[in-house]
């Protein structure tokens, strides 16, 4: 029987509590669905890796280190699952880095990010809408990271559009749709109270500082200045069993695709 390894790759976070609730929880969900495989983890952010090692004394692998370890341990099959939200720059770097190793394994696949197909968008949209019961003057504003490096920035605008009419809105920190646009839409829709959630795997630096803090430039402060009543929620997407299972589903799809080639 072939030895199988699963490598779960994420950007990582320096916040231990959210790391446990999101990344570790998703890795465990994957391990539970693939009991015959051994699960390994890697983070793509060198800054995060260095800070974790310095502050917590924990050494976590880069994707290159993890795959070298897996290869040296004699695994014949390697299934990689990205925990990225969109197929953007970070995800494509992982694919570019790891694809040359495919020749070293009998079977090698890379599972897709959270938002890849139309079905993904519909499923995630329905999940987000069902998260909260909202009064007529209440809304949820999700903070996505955003990207300005490639066409993947459109993922956030697409999902935001699909959420229209549900009192759920999605803006981004670094691209489009931006906070200014979402605030104008919420005012037009008669929203008075806003629940803030990160649309990110973890509730890390962006969620704590750019979204929920009292800093004058945070979303929380800007919304309050604009007259909204705010309630921040530091809950990463990775805490959700639904989101965890979406990643499991993507890995299963990648494996099935490889079998049918």
C-alpha cells in the first residue's frame, strides 16, 4: 500500500489562538476525512514563520522544507491543499514552487482555494447569508484581504455582487471593493448597525488592527465616524466547519481528477 502524505499550506498567522481555531482545526478536519494519510503543515509567510519561532519557540516549515521532508520520508503519494481564499498571487506561487516535485511521487495533486468555481461562490454566499439573523437596519460587513497583483481581485467584487439584497457586504483592505464604497451602499440601504467579520481564514493582524481596533484608520473607527453603530467579531473563516469541509471537498475533487486523467 502506498504511503500518503497531505500537505496543508496557508499564509500563517502570529496569533496563537486564532491559529489553533482556524488553521489547526482545518488541518484536523482534513486528517479526520483522510485517516490513512499523514498530515503535514507549511506556512508561506517568512515573516510569520520567523516571528513564531522567535516568540513561541515553534519551528514551522516553509512549503519547500515540508515537501523535502515528505520526500525524504519515502511517501509515494502527496496531496497538497491550499487554504488560500482566492486563486491569487500567493496560491500561484505555491503551485509554481511545488509543481516540479510532481515527478517524485506516484500521485501528486494540489487542491484549489476556497473561491474557485461558480458552485464555490454560491455555496459560500449562502453560508455567509445564513450566519446571522439581521434586523432591517442591521448588516454584516466582511473584510477581505484583496489583491492588486492579478485578475483574482475580481473574486471579491463578484461575491459582493452576489450578496446584494441580503444586508451582507464584502469590502477589501488592499483593493476593490473598498470601505468607502461599502459604506455608501449601506447608507443607501438604511443600515444603522454593522457587524464586522474578517473574510479571511484567520482573525489575525488585519482583523485585529485594520478591522476591529480603535485606531483612527481602522474600519471600526471609520464606520463609527460615519455614524454607524459597530460590533466587531474576531472570528476567522477557518473556525467554520462549513469552510473546513469546503477545503476537504476541493482536495477530494483534485484527487478524483488525478485518478480520471
